[in-house]
């Protein structure tokens, strides 16, 4: 039999070109044949049953390449599908780890998140509710969102196809499978609110089955007024990406093996950060059944086998969920290497780096738009960004400015960034209120509104700066190197607010700084920058930074961070080590400060300081495999499972002053009302231990803590976040 791919190439010269829909006649022949095959399930496939294990993660991406996970839920399910398109997903196991006490994501999901097959005219997406909940079937099935399949009968109305000239080989057992890539993009001027796919399809050339779909789903229709063009990008934007991978089962059928569903949302007016909701699933243990009868299968074959048929999402009773223990992988493994940048190449036009220039109201961070602290009081700002795209590929320019109402001060910056493959070049000039805290959690850019409620555990320096930077990503984003050079001027600033306006807690004075100008040089090397012990994604990372000042202030500062988080069966281990040294001028704002904000339990705010410092923190947690069912408060609001776990954590820190200049710099940080320094050196290392149990995936800790560097009583400690 002549392979279909060769046939398509042969007829390319005879079939008239439809350039509005197909890039050439060969692609048209491929798509037409694939659509014909895909329209119906193979006649010998009646139904299947499979097990799937999914991870649901919720986190954020900072816009600069770093991503964190605040919660991870692991879900075990069984999936039963019949050739008519009806299917049922039954959740049989659940467990979670969360950074803080929050609602369980699974409670908000009203639909099956599995795509049980890629046959048919429409694809059911996650949104809406299942089509059989409460007896809802038939016409009411529209409550589920359906997208037009790229191989649907009406595909030519909405899609354009290209590619088809790339063939790869995939070895499966003793069979070599040839794969051809087809690119799919929606046409312009479509009816609004049509859900469409944009991306790529891989086809088995010989059998014309879909091997993989990877791309984005979005609704058609865009605002076209000048005002909408400016404000539209500044509003909340969302997009849904999918990667649907099939594998050959029994060397007969292409059925799901791996699926990734990812929703990304951002409000550009408040910054580059994106909220990321991700589900990664793996299918295993297929049980294939033939149709019930030859006659029955013949009647089915004459029809579209994946219309809007009823499907059901069921969740087992709490006692069944609590007993489940047949997990195939450790929690966090499935999403550990995933990042929202993985889909950059298949993003829709408005999210891509190519196209006409885009100018929009946009800041870099939420704190550029609004914040409140004891220095500035209320700060409000606005930003404008220009992505030049095709006019200057990779170039983005920004202007951000705002006003501190209590301080009566303008702050802002002008910046430009140029991305070239693995390199990113940047230039920036501005005035900022920078934080002087040390050994902070990654992605910590300060508190926006904590001071309203009496919490402002930061100290600040008023800094003018100008500089250039170059960042190189190596091995994907596994290693990141950043070089900086420029000028800075540090100025002292004082706390203008004495207490919080809502909770009238007295604020501490802002700590002292040495004023002066200096040439600034910095080098930072990061290994696995997304790995952070404080967040839920497992992994190990490190960072080494060197900062040098030459001028009125002359200093050198070196800082090292090692961080790891690992899940092994019921065990979770996390640890972080930080160390630093300052030489040259002992500038107060460059000293290392330790205390409760650096997680030394039992000690005061920045109680210790020095030109040398080291902090080691560790956590071991053992889940008891009890009460693993999520707690249903209402129909949609569920808490994660109680999941009690035993834990022990320990922290130890040390600071030192190498000479009289270092001790004098500590004195310049400030003094208390009785004239004693606000910070001192630790002397010997200070250490504490905390043990007890944690609930809700580790988010709530109830235990007892005591110092171990000196005699001291045990005291009750309640942690509302999974820190250590």
C-alpha cells in the first residue's frame, strides 16, 4: 500500500491550492485524510479503562524566568471511556502540600480534566461542569466548553494549516513510526467567543492518527476601538495551553499517555507576574474492550463518535480517599520541571514576541502600582511599556513613575530590555526605595500592605542608580549568569509613620545607612533558580553573588545560598544554608542582619548583625497517611485534607564583627532609647528547635520551640505558613 504521505506529495501538483486555508496542496491532502481517519474511532475499539495520576499546582511566574509553586495536589483517578464519546473520571486518591492554609483546588473543578481521546469534531475543555451532574444531559451539555477540533468537519471555516514538510521517526518496539508536523492557526475575523486551537499537531504518517497536540486555546474576537487597543492589554488576560500526547496501545490505538493543562493569567497594569494553574496527568494500565457486537459497532461507525456526549466527574467517598496509598510517584515530581515559558513558541499572536509593536499601561511589579510602608506612606504609580516585536525584535521599553504621598517624593525608572536567544541585555536609570534585608525568600519584593496592619519587617535605603546588565541562560534555564555595571548613590531616609493606621502597632525606626556615591559592579551565578526550600516544588538549587562598590563607599560583598526540597514517599526534607562576608568599608546597609524575619525563632527583629554571617535551617516531616480526604465546606469551597504529619525543624545562625570598623558600622544601624545598639553580634552560634505536628499538607504547624544554644523553656509555636 502506498504510504499516505508519499501520496500527498504526489498529488500536490494536481489539487488546486487553497492558500487561505492550506499553505499548499500537499498539506491539504494530509489534513483531509487525517480528518477522515480521526472522525471515527477504530471499529475494533469499544471502550477502555485506565488509571491516571495527576498533579495540580498553583503558583506564579515573575516575568523574568523564575517560577514558584504555592500548592501541589496529587490526585489518583480511574477513567472509563466508550467509543460513543461518553466517559467517567472517578477520583480515588488525594494528597496535598501547601505553602499556607488555603482552599483545595479540586473543589473548584466541576469537570473532568482528562481528554480521553483526540477523535471527533470537538474537544471538551476543563471549564464549566460535567454534562451529567444532577441529571444534566442533552441540550444542557453546553455548560461544558467545547473547542473546534483542528481536524473537525468544519475546520476550514476557522483554521489555516501549514508545515507538513518535517518528518521524524519514532521507534516503538519493533515498529518505526514516522511523524509529520502540521501547524494550525485560527483565521481572522471569526465570530466572537468561538473557542479555537492555535499550535501544532503531530500525525502518524502511515495511519494518520494524532500523536500529539500542543498549543493554546483562546476565544476569538478582540476589541477594535483605539481606546480598547490601549486599555485592553492592561486588563486581566488569560490563556489556556495544552499538551496532549498519545501513545500506541497494543500497537493498534493511539490513546492518551501524558496530558498537561495550563492556565496562565496576568493583569499587566499591576506587573509582569503571571498566576499559573497547571494540571499534569499520566495514563497507565489500559484495559481495552472490543465493541459489544459487530452489528452494534457497525451502526456506531456510521456516526461521529465524539459529539457532545455526557461525561461525569465523580469523587469517591472520604473514607475511600483516605485509604488510598497506591501512588506511582512522589508528590511534586510531575510538575517539578514544568515552567510557563515552555509554551512561549505556541502562544497566540498577542502573547508572542513577533507581530506589530504593542504599547500598553503596564508596571513591572504590583508594588509599582500601589504600596504602603512606614517611609513613603501611601505610594501610587503607573507605568507604560512598549514591546517593539517585529519593529525591533526582543526589545521592550518601560517607564514607571509614582508619588509617595506622606514622603512627598517622586520615584520611578526608565528601562529597556533586549532579548537575544539565551542572552538578555538591560539598561536602567531611576530612583527607588530599596530593601536592605538579607537572606530573603526568592521573589520577595517587599510587603505591599503589611504596614496598614502594623507589620513592616523591612528596612530601606533611598537609592539613585543607573546601569547596564547582561544575563545568560545556560542549559535551558538550569544555570543563569548575570553581570551588572553602573553607578549608585545611597541616601538615608527616615520612617515618617509611627504606627499602622488600621492596627496601631508602633513601627521601629528605619535603620541607618552611610550616604555616598559609588561605581557598582555585580556578578550572580544561579544553579536551578526555581528551586527554593520555602516553596512546594521539589529540587535543589544554589546561588553565588559578588557585589563591589568603588567611590565614596568602597566595599566588596559575597553571598552564598544553597537550597533543597525533596519528597520521598511519606517524607519531606527541606533545607537552606546562607552565608556572607563584607570587606572594605563596613557600610551599614551592606551588613548582614539576622532575627525573626530570617527565621531564627525566638529572637527579635534583626537582633543580630555583622560583616560575616551564616544561617542554616532544616525541616523533616513525616506524613501519617491519615485523614487524606479533602474537607468539603460548601459545594465549591473545600479545604485540603487534614493529613497530619510529624515534623522537626531546626535553625542556627551566627554573625561576627571582624574588627572595630565592623562594630562601629553595627552601632550606626541605630540605637535603642537607652543608647544600646539595635543589633549585636551573636557571639557563639544561636540555635533553636521546633517540633510537633503539621496539618493541611504542612501549611499549619502546631508545636513547641526552645533555644538549644542556651537554657530556655519550651514555648507554644503556631506557624501559618510552611516555613522552617
